[in-house]
């Protein structure tokens, strides 16, 4: 989320849409497909506010949405590893 806001990234990109379709091919079940439908709408609308809500909410739906996020392709490998490292540090503190 920080990178999206800091760099004013457009999330409605070919790589994000392709990643979303790749995720969809591996997901079964009504609730998970509903989450992917929501992601498609969020990506299409470039809806940063909805992403912010998903990132900060602790509901079951928000957790499912985070697990199915197609936005991981926006991070480089070093950025992804840095986020994971920060998460581990915050959980062990």
C-alpha cells in the first residue's frame, strides 16, 4: 500500500490484471470467487480507498482479500523481501 501511494501507481495495469486471472484459475469456491470479483472491480476502478480498507481491516473477508491480492506483482523481489522482513520484526516485537 505504501508503494502505491508513495509512487502514485496505477493499479489497473496489464500485469495486475494478468495476475488476477492467474489467481482465479487456481481458486475454487463461491466466497473466494466473490473476493476475486471484488478485486477485479477495485483494479478496474483504481480504487485506492478500498485497498486501504482491506489492508487495515481484520474481518474474515478482508483477510481473504489480502490472501488473494493481485498486487504483489507491483513489488520487486528486494521490496517484497523487505516487506516480509518488516512483518517478521513487527510480529516478534
